[in-house]
C-alpha cells in the first residue's frame, strides 16, 4: 500500500484541509481521502503536491514498510 506524509506536512505549516485543497485546486474531500489512504492521487496531482511542499515525491509518498 502506498502511504503518504500529507497530513504531517500540512500540520507543520498549520494549514487546514480546506487551505491545502485551495492551494492544490482540489476539493477538501479529496484531501481527506488522500490523507486517509482511500484515494491515490494522479501523477499530475502528486507532482503538484511535491512542488507545493518543496520535497521530492518519494519523501511524501512511500510504500508501507519501506520508510
């Protein structure tokens, strides 16, 4: 399963789910689903997330048990 650090990164910046959604131009519900591992974002959205946080994709998204 692919996991992510989205919730942690968002919290470090004191952003709400709605604020992150606005920055990514997606719905708040999409952010919730990504954070709960119910939705795997598209490659395009994954790149947007990585750019927004200034980190490589593999620092945000990882295979469970590897990081």
